[in-house]
């Protein structure tokens, strides 16, 4: 597959106007924003949402990823606030 670099410069995702990444192995253009995958046929990118492939749903990634929570390490934060200063 050969794609005109000038063409690639001006191509954007027709759905979200995001920039595109070329997948030379699969002859596809992948939107960096919404992830839609556009086919390239005869070296011509088919920039049609109707022709694009929907990305695999990766919704579980966000729920499964549990980075260490910096908050709630010790109970010290909640205590000091409520003390009335009598005197
Ligand atoms: Zn897009």
C-alpha cells in the first residue's frame, strides 16, 4: 500500500475530525480519537463512516484498571476538621 503523504496530512476522520494513523499491515486508517478504522482500497482511503469498522468495545478497561488511589490512605484527614476550639 502506498499513500500520498500530502493526502494523509489533510485527511481527518469524517466522524470526529480526529487525526489518523496509517496501519500499513492491514491497509487501514485508524482514527486517533474515536478509533474508527477506515479501509484503504487500491491505495485510496475510503473515508466513509458507513464503510468504517467499529473498534472493539474496550469499556471494561476503565473499570478494571485500578491505579493506586492516593486518597484515603489514613483516617487522619477527617478528624482534625471537626474539633471545636474551646478556650
Ligand atoms: Zn474519529
